[in-house]
């Protein structure tokens, strides 16, 4: 009796084992967007990405209103600049801009208008100007010519009113002392070429719209064109101040100065 029951249960056990080991079919693939359509949702809209060129452009425009001397040069502390704004946001704007002219440092926030997106930035900004410099060593007595001049970019705040700004301020001049090459030239270190030597005889002139008077004098100082030196009228022994007008020629401005 026991053997008969065991024989009748065997097919059921085999069927159960077969069901456990049979492969389960994968669910059917869903077409793109079908899930979103079935649930009533839409695909996310990508952000608008602003990179370094956009940030530099809006910063340069804002800083150029502050750095007004020379050509603006700007350096950001970080080159990895990226701002992501949601679709529909406006363009970029600069807010909370701070600039220190002494240190040349700035800090600001780049804002995507119409959104809450802000990006803090910082760096250095300054004006750059071109100035003439000497391309070769020129010693006192040498006349500076156009071929002796080169141009150098320097920060505007590193120049003064005594810094040569045009080539016309150098051409035809001679150094009072040695001037370094490729360095800003101070006007105080230049002078007109000597046209009058101390102790030499000079012609003293006085010109008016109606006449020109001349007499002989003796230079008490060396002088270059345009410089004012002291001379003595050799006929009256009167000492006057005169402007060097040419080689051994000086001019006085007041009538009666060269009268004997």
C-alpha cells in the first residue's frame, strides 16, 4: 500500500521541478517616451551652459567702465568657469563688482538674469599702454633716432607724468646719463643735444614783430636746444637768461635786455 502512494506522487514532483528551472520571459521593451506618455510626464529640458568666453565678455564690459586708462587686461583666478542656468533665463549680468585700483584685484558675481543662479568670480584687471623704449644702449652725446626706439606694453599704473609716452619725446634727444634698454624712459634723464658750450661765444638775439637785434655774448653754462642758460653781454657785461635757439645762438624775450 505504501509503495502504491509513492508511485502516484512522483509525476507531480517532476512537474514542480520543471517549473522552477524554466526561463522567465523578459517584459516587453518600452518605446522611448512611451513611459513618460503613459504617466503624463515630459522629458527634462537641458540647462543653458555659459562658459569662459561668455563670462569674460560680460566682465570685460563691466570692468572697462572702471579701468579707463589704456587697454583692459583681465586675468581670472580660475580658468574652470562654468555657469548653468535653466531654460528661459535671460543673459548674463555682473553684480556686486568690487575693484581695488591699488592692488588691481576685482571680485564680482555673474548672474543669469531671471533666475537664482549666481557664480562668484575674482581675478586681476589693469590698463595696459604702449610706451617707447630704447632698443640699444645710447650714451650721453649720442642723438636718439627713430631706429633706436622700440615699443613696450606696460601697466598704466606703472607709468608717471615723467615717463616718455611718445617717440617724439625721445627723437633728437640725448641721455643725461645711461638709460637702460627696453625699460621706461624718464624725461628727466634726457636733454637736448648740447648746442652751446660753457665759455663759448654766442650770438644773443632779440626779435620783435618790427625788428631783430643781435649782439655778442659769452655762455656761462652748457645748453641744449630749448634750455634756458645764463649768458653775459660782452659789451655791457650784463648777465641775462636766454633760451638756446641753435648752435651758439640764444634768444632773449624782454626788450632792452641786450641793450648796450
